[in-house]
C-alpha cells in the first residue's frame, strides 16, 4: 500500500510552503506501510527558531487553503522540532541541530521517498499543482 493521492498532494503543498520560507533539506517519505496513523512524513529544516516558526506558519496556512486542518501541533514554544499532524500527513520542522541529531531520514530509511517536484523552490501553489 502506498500513500494516497491526497497525502501526496498535501506533501507537495507543504513542501512548497516550506521552501517559500527558505526551509532546506526538504524530503517527503511514504510511511504508509510502516504506520497506520499516517501516510506521509514531510521533514524540513530551518536555521534558527524564528525561521522554524515561519516555516510552520507557512505550511499551516498553505495546508489550510487546501482544506487540511492540523489536529495537533507540538513543539511551537521551543521551535526546535515542531510537529504538525494533519492525519494523512505529519510535518516535522526541525532546527538544523535537532535534524542532524535525531536523523529522521536514517530512522525511516526503509520507507520510499515521495518525489517532490523539481521546481520546488518556486512559488507556493495551494492547489498542489506541480506545474506552477
């Protein structure tokens, strides 16, 4: 079983929004075969706590525009590792140092990556249209 189209589209929307806020090392992982709670993880990094908050705000706003509402938000106070749970997609925005320390990619290395568009660092498109 692979992540459904809605989760994949939301991952692209979230990735574009994160990129618009200058997030880096953005990856999307299909965790649907390993977890029953969600289909995809999106992981992005920020240089400092202020940028992490900005990325979180951008992602939340973009996903809200496509009808996704976060059921849970954790870590906003410290802004070192913020988790946004949208049900079918979970977004992890991490400070660079925490990203390196916890190495989520290594932990989930057996999960396939969800291909993100080559033009990821272009303007965000709330429809998830990868041709924007």
